[in-house]
């Protein structure tokens, strides 16, 4: 398993669970023959305006309906988005929208963010299982790599000097077989 992917499981960004898949990127919009402005989305005139519109908890269901109708995101992502909408658009610690990315990007909040994801059925079972492994390892004193969020960890673990540290953590957390880590 790729160490970047493993570290990615440390990060739960509830706002991104909805917003990242709802943001209308230009390529998909063109592929789907979606023209701006989009009346259903508050007449947003471009990708960024649509992103801002869909970041509002008040607009989540409208955005999900639009995304589903236009096949912009997979059905399972629509369902997870609807699950998040049921929370009132509030994530762990009361974060909203894009704030949740920063909030849950901190390894010190892994307990709260994993509990929120599980309670609200926001991540697939296999990802939740991996996040719980990381959570348990950290709780049991296994020292995670010296990085605090996904972006930092991607950079940190990509450096050859830190690979051993990252692989050791992944192996100790049960995210990769010990034999693979030893290689």
C-alpha cells in the first residue's frame, strides 16, 4: 500500500466529502454539456461561484440533486453527501464546509473526526477500517510520522530520508504487512 494513501487515511475532511465531489470542474461541465450560469445552483456563473454556492449547508441538497441528475458524481458519493447534509452541514467541532478540511487535517483530532465519520456513515467501510487502525495505533502510542496533515505527510513521506519512519508507522498500525514493510 502506498504510504501517501496510508497517510491520507489519517485525514478526514467532512466538508470535502460533499464539496470536493460537487465542485463543478470545467472538464466535467463541458463533457456533460452544462452551461454557465446554472439556474439550479443560484445562477452561478463559473466553477468557483458554483463551489461557493455548494459549500453553503443550505444548498447541499440542491447541489446533490443537480450532481446526481447530471451524473457528475457516483451514486455512492451522492448518498454520503446526503448523509452529511443530515448533520445540518456541520462537521466535527462545529466546522462547516471547507473549514472541516482544516479541522480534521490535524492528527490530534483523529478520534473526533473518525467518530463523526462513523456515526454519520460518511466513508466506505474499508476506509473507515483503515482510519480506525491509524486511530488505534496513535492511541496506543505508535508515533506517527512527524507531519500533521495530508499535504505535509505527502511531502514528508515522499522524501527518501523519511520513508523508513513512514513505513514503520504503516506497518505498526497494521496498514501494511510487516514483511512488506521490511522490504
